[in-house]
């Protein structure tokens, strides 16, 4: 019996650790789901005026702004399931209070890239946003073609001569000039903890199987 004790204890402890990690990931999945629900409730809350002081702690904060686009815009390469490839349009926007900010107006298809979009008065409901889209593999903007490959609030604000404040439109009143809003959502925020839990539980099953196989081999040698 002593021959089995070491492998058995090793197997039990290993399985217990792996199962505990799986349970922890299930708890993390529940926590992340609650966090995402809170974010969505914040996104869907009634919009208010643009705060005087804006910083990333106000990410997703719903606002209403009225003003006029400047005619200056940056194109961010992207696409939608419905329309295929195209561009996000980020415009300079001067509010009725005189603040020059940035407005993510939404999407245009490829063939509307060069369509004229002169200054126009708009009333916009949307959300403040600081997209986390840039990384080491993100190409630098093609300034000659005015094409960007990710939204980068500080760099785009400098290019448009605006405050580093980005409002992503969800509803536009006025001449949208063929631009379709893409509201902020939680779809791009991952919650992979359930998958991690399945992996840990799967490893626990494998560990238990390996332990059983080892004990069986020890028993076979005995005979």
C-alpha cells in the first residue's frame, strides 16, 4: 500500500489545485460578466452635457454635443459585416460653446471615401471613448493618403488641432452626409474566463487519468 501512497497523494493534490484554478476562473467569468453589464448600463444611461474636464476615467460616459464639423477629418481603415470594407470618419468638431473636440461620426464604405463632407451643423448623442487599438504591430498612419489603421486619441487630436476628447456618435440629428454611426458597445471587450476554466478542468481530468495509469503500472509491476 505504501507504494501507492506517494503517487496517490501527488495525484490528489495536483487535481485539487487544477480544480481550484478552474473554479477561480468561473468566479472571474461571473465577475467579468457583471463588470460588462455595468459598462453597458453606463453606455445606455441618459446622455448629459460634455463635462468641462475630461479624462480617461470618463470612458463610455454618455454625452450630448451640438456644434459644427470643421470639414477636417481622418479616415480609419475598417469594415462592417453589412457593408464590407470602408472607413471610420473622425472629424474635427466645434461645439456651440466653442470647444474643438473630435467626433467619431461612424462608417462609410470604400466608394464613399472621397465623397465631399463640408462643415455641417449636427446634434450628436454618443459616448466619450479612449479606444485601446494601437500596438507594436500597428502601422504608422499614411499621412499622404490620410489613412489611419487604429484610433489613437492623442495623435489624432494633434493632427486635427483639437482637444484629446473623442465622442463616438450613436445618434446624429442633422445632415449625416452618408456616415452611419457605429455606437460604442461592449462587444470588443473579451471575457475568456469560461474558456480558461474549461482548460483547467480538462487538465484536472488528464492529471487524474495519468495518476490512475501510474498506480496501475505500479500494481502491474508488483505482480
